C-alpha cells in the first residue's frame, strides 16, 4: 500500500519547506501518492494539465513532438516539481512526461494551489515567488542549452 501524503512529507520538498503546518496539511489532504511503471505516461503534450507533481523517487523524462520527431527537453528527479503548467491560465501540458524507470510521486490538484497562491496571504506570496523561481531556473537552463549548442537567433521569452 502506498499510504496517504502527510504535511511533514510536503515540508520535505523545497516548494513547501517552512510553510505553516495548517497550509501543508490542507494540501496533503487533497494530494495523492502514485507509483508508475517504467515507460508509463504521466501526462501528454496538448492534454489537460490539472495537477502539480513532486517526484519522490525515480525520474521523469519530458518530450515534445516537433516536425515528425520526438525531442527530449528535460529530465526531473527527486525533489523536483513538474507539471506546473497546471497553474497557467490555459492549463495545457506543454510536454509529454514519461517515467524513466519505476517512479513514485505526489500529485497535487491545481485548484487548491491556485487558491492558496491567490489568497493574498504571506504564504500565497511565498508560493508565487517559489514557482517563479522554478520557472526562472528552467528558463536559465534552457538558455544555457541554447548557448552551449551555439544556436543564434531571436529570443522572445524572459
């Protein structure tokens, strides 16, 4: 049996570390722990993005399909959040996420996260800042990939 998600476990992830126990408890109550087999698809590019995922154990590979080819655009491992497209105005998955080996993760529905983030509280502000940090770090990693490969062109993001 996998077991329920606890506030203490959420506090072990950098996104939720140091947040009040009552807020972590509320999120833990709606969270679900899942185990996926190697090759299982977590979400498909273009499909609905309804949950944030926190990797507990294993690795997830993100792919996009462009011009007839599948391209790996990222990998995520323990303590890394993914699926944060669920927080966008148009919550559509921008990639296909597939388990690379056995995977254990926590899924948190977007709505309770969005409610907390938009509450006007100090906790909501902290979560917004932490998610912006996740986005900024991913953008920086993408920029480094472009620089490393020597691709020159117009950059419109950021």
